[in-house]
C-alpha cells in the first residue's frame, strides 16, 4: 500500500472508523472513473477539490455528479473570488496529487466544505491520497472526520 494511503487508513482508525483503504488497478482520477471501478453511482463519489478563496486554499468535498458553481460557493462562505487551484497549489495545500486528494491527511488544516448533495447517498467513496486508492465512509462520518461546513455547490 502506498505510504499516503496507509497514513489515511491510520487516521481513519484513530478516529474509530473501520473503513478500509482499497487500492484499485483502475484509475480513480475522475469521479466517473472511480464510480466505474467501484460499481456505484457517480453521485456517491466524494470528490476532494481544492480551490483558492481570495487566494487561500479551501477543500470542497463535492458529489461526483456536481460541478462547483464558484459564485454560489463564494456567496455562501463570504469570499470575493474563488478559483480552481492548479496542480502545484493542490500539492502544496494537501501534500497529495490532483485525482487522489483525500479529505484528510494534509500537512496543515485546510478549511473544508461539503456538498449537501452527498447526504442522498448512504455509502460514499473518497480518495485515499493517490489516484488509485479509495475508502468508503458515510456522510455523517465524513463531516465529523473533516469538520466540514455544509454548502450547496450547484444551483
């Protein structure tokens, strides 16, 4: 198992969560790829996306079936401008690559927001630090684990 994925599994266990990190042969770089590899709905993929809100990194955990409306998100969190982070900014904020960003395990805390659409799915799948690793988690456990604030990301 990749060291980053092992770290994620240790973090989950430390919080009393019994999720197991799964390493897949198929890529989970996109929500559609992850859903196909796991045999689940695209909406049950909890994509971890990094944005810059007024220049500072934030993490948005969104349903794989949604595109983030940055204007709507900015209104909800009180930011003037939200832009998608580039690969270097994602790596700097999370220590993980685009397509494999986990909701936890970052070098320093990143303000985190969660798409309320994810509530509709009983079992969610999130990346575990690499483009080939995932773990399952419930919505409530994901909120508790990350301290995420609930937001709507699509109007």
